[in-house]
C-alpha cells in the first residue's frame, strides 16, 4: 500500500465522519447518513472494493467512538462499499458503483442489521424494519456520490490496478 493511497483513504474517512455530523435525517428505526454512501461510491471507483470496505469500516468505527453512530453503520456501509466496488470493477461504469451501493446497503445491509439490532442493541426489529430507511439513505448518498464523481477528474488509470498487490488489503 503506498502513501498516496493511504492519504486519500484517510481524507475520505475524515470527510465521511465530518459529513455524518452535518448531513443526516431520521428514517424511522435508524438514522440516514448519505455522506457515507457517497464516500463508498467514490472510494469504490477511485481505489477499488478492498479499500472501499476499509474506509467504510473506519468511518463506522470513528463515528461509533464519537457517539455519532450505531453498530448498524457497519453492515450497511461495508456491504454497500463492497458491492459498489465489485459492480464498478465488473462494468467500469460509475453508475454501476452507485447501483451496487444501493443494493448492498439498501437490501443486504438492512437485512443483516436486523439480527444485530435484535441481539446486540436490544431493539425488536422485524425482518424488513430497516429496508425503507437504508434504501432512502443509500439512494440519496449513492446518487450524490455518482454526481460528484462524474464532476471529478479521475485519471483513466485509477489508483487501483487489476491484479496488483496494492489492491489487496
């Protein structure tokens, strides 16, 4: 892992943590943090799926340590980041990364959050309790990330390269 990639990851984590303070909205059983999803899309495109998952984990960890989030930040953020990165890698289309984020967080992350809420947080949540909120958050954030990345000058040769060891974390 090179210094440039680590520095960019640290900047993205900082933006994700700070963005959680300023841009969030209640969604019933949970709170929506669309900046997390925008960061997931951007990181997945620029750095790849592995670093995107690490950045999502670190954002969730720091937010939890600061009392700004809950354990539900981990499954939604990390699964969304992974699918955003994989969808982008498969298609090389920025919109596919946004769709991967929406499906990863809005569907899989929300469903995985139910047992976490029931077992670890003491909340009695039904099977689909988090789907509407997670979908609202991930759709809003993924579209924001997609719009931002379309405006950025991302080099054709991104910081992640297919098959290189720097892509493995």
